[in-house]
């Protein structure tokens, strides 16, 4: 065991408070804050990726990876060409990369808040809005529900306006009403039905990257 990792953090934080009105017992003020931090793993004493937490069955890990922010999501991903475009099978469905890798970053790009307060003698009113922008999250519950057909998406019915292939390679003729969804991953429209949701299209498949989403939020 050795404490040999080298990490880098660069960022800044700003806080601002401004009194709009101060008269006797009456005070009205504004306040805001903004924080941005960029972490980067510089060295892991010879290894390229170090497990931190996660790894429930074969779902997703949080890892330290050289050249990446601390805690990135590490799991199965889309197979891609050298130019970054996805690889598709003959039916237009994406293909899983046989090698796992970085699929998301939970660290926000920035966080901030804005508020105002109004006070008079012993009475006060405070309003605060805060936000976190840019961090990813993994929708694991959705991925599992896809497999069992219990998510609302899998209960959708659609009437096809053209012949479409499903993941099993079967052609579903135009005019058919089927349970599923039409999606274009980039290789043309395909039908997502049971053959997709119970294999590569679920959390038990080998494409966890498809369930990584933007976790930005704003709340009062």
C-alpha cells in the first residue's frame, strides 16, 4: 500500500453581498455565490485506472483515471470509430465496446446560488435559489425496469410508417402497431421492442453509457 497518487485541483469561488436598502430597522440585501473546480488525476503510480467505489454486480464504478477528473463513471460503453462516431451493426443498432472505459463525469461544471433577504426589526424574509450545472448521473433504476418491461417507456405503442428492423433482426412491416419505441442511434431508425430492452438495451446488457444523463438541477 502506498499513498502515491498525484492529483490537481484548479478553481475559484466568488461571494457577493450587496445592501440595496438600509434605513433604520429596514434592511434589504442581495447575495450570490459562484464556485468552479477542475480536478485532474496526474499519476497513479503506474496504473491507469483505480477503483474507488461502486461495482454493484456489473453495473458501474467510480474511478480515478489518469487524465480525468476524480470519480468519473467507468463501465461498458458504445464502440466508436477513430473520429468518435458510433459503430453500428447491419440493422442500425449500436455495438458495445469490448473494453470498458470512462462514460461520464459526476462532477458539476459549476455551482452557484442567488438570494435576497428583507428584514424589519424582528421579522425577516429570505429567498434563495441554488443550482448545480453539468454533472452526470447514472439512471440505474430506469435501466433495470427496462429489462423487466415495467418502465413507462417500454409500455408505449407505436404504429410504424415504414418497415423497421428490431434488435433480433426481424423486419416489422409498415402499418403494424407494436409495443416499443422508434429511435435513431445514428444509423437510421430502428424499433426498440422486447428484443432490445431485454438484451443490450437494459441495465443488464453491456451498454451502461446509454443510461448516463445530465444531472443539472436548480431549486429554490
